[in-house]
């Protein structure tokens, strides 16, 4: 009986929920890092465009 309880606890215990939360947090972090990379690239492109047009008009 104890081994059945131990198996159930191992399969469905609190650690399992923490692992799932950690996986979800890691997925969200990966997504946010990708978005940050994209936004940073867009910002750099806009900076270069602003510099180019400032030189052209001045």
C-alpha cells in the first residue's frame, strides 16, 4: 500500500505542478526574449533611418 501511495505522490504530487509551472515560465521567458530581440532590432533600424534623414535634410 505504501508503494502505491509513493508512486501516486511521485506522479501527481506538488513537484509535478512546480515542474509544469517552471516549464510554462520558461516558455514565457523565451517568448519575451524573442520579442525583446525583435523590438530592439526595430528600434535600431528606426535610429539609423532617423540619422539618415537628418543628414539628408541638413
